[in-house]
C-alpha cells in the first residue's frame, strides 16, 4: 500500500470511530480519575500484602523460637 492509500484508510477508520464513539463516550476527566482510584487501590493492596508477609514471617520465627524453647525444656 502506498502512503496515500494508508492515509485514506486511517481517515476512514477515524471517521467511523468518531461516529460510533458517542455511544461509548467516557468523559476524559472521569476516566483519568478512575485510573487514579485504581492506582490507589493497587497501592493499598501492595501495602497490605507486604504487611501480611512481614507478620506471617515474624509469627513463624516467634513460633519456631517458642517450639525450640519448649523442645529444649526451657518451659517452667
């Protein structure tokens, strides 16, 4: 295809998208804000996941120490 033919196809696609876009139009500002909300949600998820693993590993270490102390007879 030549550059002129490609330009004609691109123009036709743009016209069709513009004609159909009104049915599915999302206001740009609300779309942008939705991305912000999703970013905040992902950040909260990562923080919670990080906290969960830190707590899980900490409890596993403490549990191992307690079991080790019980096994060696340090309980009174």
